[in-house]
C-alpha cells in the first residue's frame, strides 16, 4: 500500500474496440489509505463511467473526458464501464484498467515527481563542482588603479 500523497503511476486500458486509450502515466492520490486516480480518455465523448457499480461523471466540460475514480487495488485488473456518445446512440463499453505499483513515483509538494527533483538537484551540484574545479589552481591577479 502506498503512503499518503500524490503519485504518478502507469495505467493500462484493455477492452472495447481498441481505439480508445487513457492517459498514462496518470495522477494517483492516496488519502488515509483511499486511492483515487485521474482517468483522461483519448476522446471528449465519454459522459459516464462505472467502477465497482459506483457511477462517475466527467470533471471537465472541455477537452478529453476526465474522471476522478476510486482505485480499490494496484496490480490487479479493475473492470470498468464507460459510456461514449461518439456513435449515433450512446454505447456503454466494458474495459479493464490496471495500475502498476512498480511505476508509482511520489510527487513533491510542488507537484514535480521526486525523481525529477532529485535529478535536477544532481545536475546543479555537478555544474557547481565543475565550475569550482575549473577555477582551482588558477592565480588571480589583482591590479590596482589610481
């Protein structure tokens, strides 16, 4: 189980016709042991999702459909239903979502993944070291002007 915080985690979608996709990695938030994920579809035509018989509706009115859903477990197939209005009449399609715990990267307070933050820090340290090393051993002459 992940500790409280925000994570970036890979999610895979299977089922349906294979034309639809969801954004991956996605944002996963853990609060008091409860996990919620942002599911962003590759289409703006999804108007309803159902997970574990619980209904969900889009969080946005423009762009690709975005849902905030409860995630009961990582590393397991989670059956979901999603209704699309892209065809002549609305169709409910069965899919499976799978969230991979191996890819979970916790974000820092500013929303930047910790791994990115540490990588940037390492680059800054390397640059500072290189600048210091380059100046070491050089004699600096001081001239005085009157």
